[in-house]
């Protein structure tokens, strides 16, 4: 396709029906779309949710406000699709998050085991939170979205993200402390 094209140009071309332009948008955002769907719907439904979101986004490009960024808009569709799939299956899956951050230096086996135990304890604690808390923590910290992107993806105001995040982190801290005390 040549030199990279900026997002607004790709969106405009895709809205005019240029399939290669939309394919480039899919390539750019398929990773974050899948991780977002994974966060909401779990591993079993992440692929289906992301794929359905890309199809819906393509069909809705004519209604997309091109003065706004594409990624948060797409992620909002992904969130909705993931929620819909989870509800359609009439199950509430336990959220499985993978901490994929690789350390800068090569740790020893003891360090790796300790880090693995901390990640597992954190994931167990996150999974004990309610859905709203898992979503806001997952988007903000596991997906590393900014507050504005998190707000758009969840369909709430930035102030709501801040307050939900503060309360969710407090509840996460309480769950972690209770687990450490053996409760």
C-alpha cells in the first residue's frame, strides 16, 4: 500500500467503500480489539466479539463522526459486542487476563516464580471483583488505555471513569489484603 496513511484518511477512504483502507484499519487495531474483547468476554468469545465488532464498525462508517478518533469509537463497539456475546451465552465467565509484560533483565528462577505468584494472586483478586470494577481496571491498566479512551469505550464520562477506578482499586486492595490474611 506504500507509505503509512493517517487514520482520518483511512477512515474516509473506507467510508467511501475502499476495502484496502478498511483492511489497514483492521490490521492496526485488531490487537487492541481482541484484547478488549478478551477482557470483557473471556478467551472463548474474544475472537467472535472482535470480528463482529469490525463488521459492525464497517457497516456504521457512514455514521461515524470523522472529527473524532476512530480507535475509541471502535473499542466502544467491541465492548458492546463482547457484552452481547457473553449475555447471549447466559453465562458469566471468570475473567482470565494474561500478564504479558516481559522484564527488562533476565530474572532467576526464584524471581520468575515469585512474579508468577504475584500475577496469579492479582488475577484471582481482579476476578473476584464485580463486572464494572473488572472492566475499568482492565481497560485502564491491562490495556493501558487513557482515561478518555476508557470513558469512550465504556460509554461513560471521564469523571465517572476516575471515580469508578478509585473505588475499584480500593475494593481490589481490600480483596488482596483479605487474601494475604488468609480470608
